[in-house]
C-alpha cells in the first residue's frame, strides 16, 4: 500500500530540477523534425523536436496527441 501511495505522489509531481544549468552545444539540425515509429497496433507514434533557440529544443511526445507532454531540452 505504501508503494502505491509513494508512486502516486511521484507521478503527480512536476520535475523542475535541471540536469544542466546552461546549454553548451548549438542546435543539431539532424535532430530537428518529426520522428515516428509504428506501435504494436499499427498506428504511428511520433516525437516532435523543434528548435526553441540557438541552443535549446522543444520536444513534444506523443506529437499527435491532445495529451502530449512538452519539454525543453539541450544537448
């Protein structure tokens, strides 16, 4: 029961701790775009990567879903 409560608390929290303080690498154009793969049911699942600035990306997963998650990312 405690494990279920702990998992519920962790899932409900926003992750706001940065892994890096400042991006150091510029945008890699080979990473930008729509990445897709087929799921087991035959539908396509997509990851959208767009440049957000000179050193950051905006990532959307799954890209075609109304419940998509968005994140800032850097290399």
